[in-house]
């Protein structure tokens, strides 16, 4: 198992992403991993992110899904991307009190500059709570570097 480094935090002292910045005091501080062509994020929820009592807010689950898909693209292609569409299906409540969760990402297609990523949020009891499909516009390597000061792929390793 390999944990990715947060190359953005290392490049920009003002980096404050709600999803992945390790320094955002109210952020999710997500971490990302890979092993044998599998990609996932891990996150430990708490009651600060509840909607209903002890249930992670649906908007936070959307953020978890979106951020995981983006990081899949970042680390696989070393290119910046923006979300075009994100559709979620909430299968069961995601508890904020039973421990670490996993968000899995699988690439469904990458045609021209559009990546389609399938996602699952899995609770600490290995139950799928949320499923999502996202479409993302992926910028070229040149635009990613010039416009977004995107880090090199090696900086995530």
C-alpha cells in the first residue's frame, strides 16, 4: 500500500483546500492511497460533519466523493481537473461515530478530456453507504502547469 503525499500543500503555504489540506482547521484532511491498481481515500468522520444525529451530512459525502475522484485524476495523469457533474445515491446512512471510512474510485472512461469516475463510500463495517458517478474535465498537462501551477507526478510519490 502506498500513501500519496499532498504535493499541493508542499508547493503553496496558503493552500487551504477543504477536502485535502492538512492545515485547514475545519477541513476534512483526507488521505489518498493506492495498491495493485486500486485507488481510495480514507477519512475518519466525527460529529462536526453530521446532518442528522450521528449521520454524516450528504453534502460532506458529496465532497468526499468529488475530492477522491479529483485525486485519482491528479495522481494518475498529473493533470488538473474540474467537476462537470456528480451524481450520488445514498444507499444507507453513513455513521459519524463508528470509525474510519473508505472512498473507492474506479475510472470508467477517459475520452478526449472527459474522465468518468465511479465512487463508493464504505463504512467501517464494510457496508456501501453511498455510490456516485462523476464526470470531470481534465486539462492538458501544459494548461495544468501554466494556469494552475500543477505539481509534477513525482511530487505525489
